[in-house]
């Protein structure tokens, strides 16, 4: 299936959509620059093993690569859609008496390797979340104010999950790192802080945020990942998702932290 870019529209979803440029495995020197410019790239010409995924992360980020987290194989049959999101979680486990972090709230890059493309459907889509949130300042000032000005418990909706710290992770959907990078979060785990006097407002705004993001998805350009393709995302800048599919589909996901992470 060919990429569907469609005409860009500053007032529509396609104006925020990202169709990642494709970079051959033999031309990785261009990948870092294209990633910085677009927020996402697709690396082509790789195999489907986990070693290729780790090598790709090192090749794209180079000396800026600081921490890799365990790879996750995600397989689905006749799967439903995956809505726009930024990868983010906070899970630690005990391995032989040593605390080991398996996920980090500030994973700033994501590498999604297509292991088995679906025979029908499963196209990917991505959005420049920084530009989208900037647009909310005029399009929906109340939602913009919430995303930039309200603290939430980023994983409170998943409280009780084994490995998730008992101490709430408090933050805003839009923040900045010490190096000046903007973080634009999108997670289904956000919840009001315990006994927040504005809890009803926060709950309403979280639902409003979800509706607004879901409304973006039908108008975004789609692109397809073939076996061995690796989608690389600036996880602070871009949200990604995929359409539902028929048949079996599998991807391998690697989240990392770079020297620029929070």
C-alpha cells in the first residue's frame, strides 16, 4: 500500500500529520538529521531480529544513546486500532535482589520494528504533537491551559499494577527538559492527584483531551511498515498509532533514553 499524504491543511488533522521519510540501512548518516527535522523516520533494509533493532538505535543516536530498555514483542490477530499515544511507563522489578528498571517515564525515543505485517490493514499514523498543542492555544484555550498548567498523576489510572511505584509520578502533559526540549505526553494512565480539589475538572479535561486526540486520527496520513522496517520516533515530540487489522501482525518495540532525555 502506498503512503497517503493528502494535502496539508493548517486547520485539519493532516496539517499535523507526519509521514516519516524512509532511510536505507546503508545511508544511516542522514537518519539523525531527518529525525530532528520530522520527528520520525522509517529505516528500511533491516531484518526482523532483535539484534537489528539494537544496532539501529546505536546507529541513529550514536554517542547520545544512554539507556536501552527490554525489547517488547507485540503480536495480535484481527487487532483493533491503537490510538495516538506516546510511549511512557514506570516499571521496576527485582532481579536476583537487584532493582532493575524495565520502563522509564522519560523514554525519549522509540524504535518500532515490523516483524510481521498484517495481510490487511494495520497502517501506521503519527502526529507532530508539539505543533498540535501549539494550535490548541487558539483552537481550544481551555484544553491548552490544562495540558500546560495542571499537574496529574501520570500513571494513577494503573495504580496497583505490580512493579509500578507506589509513589505517584506527578507531572504535566507539556513540560520542558533541562536541555530545553519540550515533552508532550499522551497516555491513558493519567488521573487526578489524590484529593485534588480540582479533581472533577481534571477528570473532565482528561476525557476532553482523549476525544480531541481520537478526532484527529481519521484525517491523518497513513504509512505502511513492511517486514524489517523500523519506525523511529522522537517520543517527546510525536504521538503514534495504527489502524485495526485482519490476520496476524507482530512488531518489536525498543524504548531508549538519550543524553537529551529529562
